[in-house]
C-alpha cells in the first residue's frame, strides 16, 4: 500500500485526489493547502485528514510519497521538505521555477535515495506516445521539421500567480514545458533555441510565444504557445522523408498517419486508441515504480532537461537572440 501525502488543493490537486481515489494499492493519508478552510472541506469530501502544513503532516502520520500540486514557485520548498524527510517525491510539472532550483531537487533526491517523478503527462497521452513510437520505428523515415501548437485560455484570474512570470515562468513554463519534454524524449537533447513573444496590455500575462528549437538529431521544431484561446487546443505535424504524422485535438481522429502507401491511401489509427485517462495512467505508473520497481518512463533528469530548455527559451525572449544549450541538456 502506497501512503500518499498531497499538498496543493487547486484544480490539479483535486484531479490528483480523484485519480488516487480510483486506484487500488494506495491511500491519501493526509492533505494540506494554502486555504485551510478549503482544505478541511476537501479532507472531508475525500475521506482523508487535514493538516495545517506539510511538515506537520509528515511528522504526524506514516507517509511513503508526497504529491506536490502547488503553484510552480512553491515546488522547491515542498520537494525539499519531502526529500529531507526520506519521502519519495511526485511533483506536478514543471519540476521547478528555474534551473538552479530544479537541479537542487534532482541532486537532493539522489542523495537522500528517494525517487522523483514529475508530471509530464504527454508521455501518457496515447496520440503522443504513438507518434513517439512511430518516429522511433522509422514509420515516416528521417524527420526534418516538427510543428507543435498548444493553447488555452489564461489559466488564472488577473492578478493571480500565473500572471507573475517570477512565480509561474509564464506561458513557456506552463504550456511549453509539455512539448519541450516530448521533443527531447523523441528527438534528443536541444542544442539551440530562438523565441519571440507577444504580451498583452496586462504586462506579465503572456498571450503568444513562438519557439524554434534545433534538436540533437538535427530535427527543427517550431512550438506555438498561447494563453489567448477559448479552450484547450493542441496539434502537431511531424514531417519525415517518408510521410507525416498529423494530430489535432479538434478532430475526432486522435492521430493520422499520412504516409506513402502503395495503394495511395492514407492510413488511420483507430479511435479506440485511448485507454486509461492520461493522469490516471501517469499516477498509476508512479505508484508501480515505487511499490514494484517498474522502470520509470520519465526521470528527474528528464524533467530537469525540460526546465533547462524552458529557461533558455525565456532567456532568448529577453535577449532577442538565439541561445545555445550545448550537446546535452543535463
């Protein structure tokens, strides 16, 4: 039985509680949140125990892993408390607010001999997993250009921590981190980035960012990010020498393979591609890694590479010039 302490009770925290509650072999033994009245209500709703802060929780009950669902700027302190207490760390993306904090978390977990898992859920979305596998199997040949797009409405109210890039990292850390991780997983470490950004009149609230990345295998990726959509919209186009992989969240088909077939027809993946919801599959995988030694799909070092890429993108925006990352993101 995996005994979980969960901290952070916003939308993501509630989603995690719901998924843990559906899963065998685990129990949320305590929760804590910044809004204590809300935390008390949620503790009653999810049949667990409220604690005033994480350290109190860790000192009061037996805990195997801490699930961190707090705002980005609070990840470091909670991960540090958990690791120093000898607890495994499950953390929502991004791992940290900057390269320094993220590296310290990775190194601390290694020193403390605790496992670290970061919620890069694209590795559990069937269409992205399938595209990754088809690219690696050579289904479209050598890749040349990749285009990814991810847009949502602004995720918080005006004046929220999302609007303060010193606390959230802006749209690059909030949305782009997903696609950066998938690109690194699929095409190797990022060598160079160039980015442009347009902000609206609210100053820190970002509407649109366009990023170009040179990947380790020579692939060029264009990533479009926006906080100006009316709903979540994602898409990708991956061009190879033998064909393309195409996906858009607006279509009913999860993934289209546009390849050069002998009969001239396009081949389509079945709509039944989707299995467990990605968040459930991700948390179940983390549980199995901790309890049963399952090989991690994503490591702390992987999560650090995504943060390092996001930091380079924000640096490129600030300097208005390309930023070299080097032969490895690690």
